[in-house]
C-alpha cells in the first residue's frame, strides 16, 4: 500500500516562505497611488499560482497584499485590506485558469483587467467614482507589470525544467 505524500512538506513550506519574503521585498517597490498600497508585491504570488497551484499561490498572493498594506498603515482599514487580499486570490485563480485553459497571454490580460479595473470598480459604492479614477491607472500599470513578469518568468523556468 502506497502512502499519500502530505501536502504540507518542509520543501513546500520553505518555498512558500521564500516567495512570501519576495512579496515583502516587492511591497517596498511602490507604484505611486493615492493609497500607497500599489506595489510589486503580487508578482511572487502570480508566479507561485502558475508554478505550484492554486493553494500555494493563493497564500503567497494574499499575504503579499497584507504585507504591502502594512507598510503604509492599512490606509483603507484592516477589514477592507483583508477583502482585497481575498480579491487577489480570486484574480490569481482567474490568471491560472485562463493561462492553463486558453493561453498565458490571455491570463495576463484577464488578471490585469480584474485587478486593475474590476477591483477599484468594486469600491465605487464605498469611496465614489473619484477613488476609481484615481486608482485605475496605477492599478492597471502595477497589475500588468506583476502579472507579465510572473508569466514570462514562469515560461522561462518551465522550459528550463526546474518546475
């Protein structure tokens, strides 16, 4: 009888810790925005979701956002930043699904659209249209940079045979 290998192996935990640490580093590379929370923190999460799956990538990307929000004192409040972290998980899932089922370039476009346009639009009832218009350009730029670099890096690493 063959035993099933546990999910939470030391190797997986160490890899997640490294990518969460990379998210922390990325959280200090800011794209100017009204909230100060737009940064290159989600790149490691987007890479992780493509390379190692939904759960691992979701943990990395959500903690990446929380770390970024913490660097500027949670300007929208902790509950809203937890909601945004959950939204980041959803965008990572959409990114992986579209990348796997259609093409990784479509995944880049989908994740950029959802994180850059849909996410700020979701807060119009709370903060008004001004917030949406103030956030859309920084979020689209940062989303594209995060997702595109993650997708290209994943393609390169996958071709090398490391993942």
